[in-house]
């Protein structure tokens, strides 16, 4: 997992919120919701900035082969 990248995105979101007087607790409700947002935004930004696939972006954040592992797990659950 690329924690350095995820932390950089998280820190930028916090800085922007602080600069604009936003209270993230009010925006997201829970830490878990904020974490999901950071994760999703990171992947979305990588896809858009790098013009790359969701598979490659997911692997950049979660580690090489992670998207394929996720896909395999989902496929197995669908066919269970």
C-alpha cells in the first residue's frame, strides 16, 4: 500500500478544508467515510492526471497485482 501517497492526499484535503473554514467531521460524518473519500479521490486523481486505467491506478495505491486479486475475489463470490 502506498501510504505516502494516501497521506499526501489526506493532508492536502485537510489543508484545503482548514483554509476554507470547513469542518471535515460535518462533511463526512465519520472517520471511515473520510478514509473512503481519500482512497477514492486518490485513485480518481491518478486515473485523470496520468490518463491510466483504474486497474493501474488501484495497483499504484494498493500494490502491484491488487486489482487482479480484488477482481478474482469478487468473481469467486459472484459464482459461489
